[in-house]
C-alpha cells in the first residue's frame, strides 16, 4: 500500500478516504462523520466541509453533492 499525505492536515497516512463534498483525500482524524446510505454506498464529510451549512445540510439529508446542487437550484426557482 502506498503511503500518501492527508490533503487537509498533511499527515502521512496509509488508508485515505475522499470527502464526498470537497474531494480531498483525508485521514481518519480529519473525517468528521460518515454514514452508510445504501448497502454499498458510504458518505464521508471532512471537518472543513462540516463548517459549511449547505454542505452539512446536504450530508444530514443523505444527499451526495450532485443531488444537493440540483435541490438548491430547484429551491431557488420558486
């Protein structure tokens, strides 16, 4: 397994996960929360994205980022 660096804190990591909202490869300490949406799909949000209320709302509503953009556009049309 290759050793990589966390894109958020620059720590060396063996296993990384990508934040579904910003796309950064993050370590376990930078991962704020994760939830299993379906049997094979898992949503991960980093601590930086947790501070953005739009991204946090999309995470809590179990939407991936693409669904959140579509929901925001349809909400602004009304």
